[in-house]
């Protein structure tokens, strides 16, 4: 399939920056990770709404992404909020915005963290958990702006809504970060050099967490050693698959 090129005009760049400014202002009073499209729409003018639809409706398979469509899922009702997470980076304490995980995923994360601490005296924080489809779209635009509107680079790093494991509660993705702030946006793959990552490679599957985008993966996604998906089959499915 021939790859399609997406061009972004100077006017669209201005609209994207305007949208991001409004989203940043809204973060002061709203937990954006559970943002709805209707709430987001109320913040924007007609041109900004039209631009959002353009990016929301992009088919990433035309741009090298080979993952499956997961659907635009509703915000689940069993989310657990993770508040007051902090890490220390270069001597400065940084606070993570409130994150959310479905109840079973939170329980598995707690067990994983306890086992890691028992083995290594280290723990992992949740840098990003559940993201609503609306919020995922704003994340895509944020990275598009950060990457100087290089669409091909951004689409390999950030999923379009409906394709992101962060918005798929049945297979919820978790982006981990260490207690000393690894990874960061400037050197993200440094996470693969950590003791925590080595421990995850050896033990995470025991707690039903799996690395989604390992090095040289076949999904057309940049290596993301910090990104792990919770996958747990029901007992009934396990019995059926064992026949």
C-alpha cells in the first residue's frame, strides 16, 4: 500500500497551537485524561473543530502503522485515580498529573511494583495510564507541534484515537517512569538502560504486562521500552484455548 503524505498549512499550524493553548488552560480545572469529545468541542471554534475532525479521521494504516483498530471506547466506570505521584529529576521534585487505571489493571500494577521493590528496592510510577479518545487526540497534536509538524515522525510515536492502547481498557497500556524521572521526552529510550526495565523483561509477564513496542517491532511504531500493555484472558477463554 502506498504511503500517503499529510501536508499541514501555515493556517493549520496556527489552529493547532490555538487548540493546544486552550487545552493547557483547561488542564488547570479538568482531569484531561478523561476528557470527552463534547467537553473538548465546547472549548473550540468552528475552524478548530474541523481541524480536529481531520486528524481524528486519519487512517494510520496509510502511514505505516500496522496495528489493529481498537475502537473509540467509552470512559470506563471502574477507573482508579493515582494522585500525588512524585519523582526526583536532577535534584528537583516533579509531580505527575493525576492518572487513571481500570481497577484490575491498578491491582496488577500494585502487585508488580511490590514484587519489583522486593527484588530491587526500586518502584515504578504511572506516567500515563488511561486516556480518553478526545484526550488522545490532543496528545497527538501536542507531539505534532513538538516535532515541528513532521507528521510521519509523529504518527510513528503517537497513536490516533481508536488505535491507542491507552484508550483500550480491556487491554490497558501503562507508560512507566522511574523514581528518578526516566524516561523523559528528550531521551526516552534511556528507560531500556535501567534496572527497572531489565526486571520488567524478566518478570512483567507474570503480572500480565507485556511490552507492546519492542525494538524493531513489526507494527511501524518507534521502540517504546516504557510502554506495557495489561493483557489477561478470562478463565473461560483459557480453558477454551487449551483444548
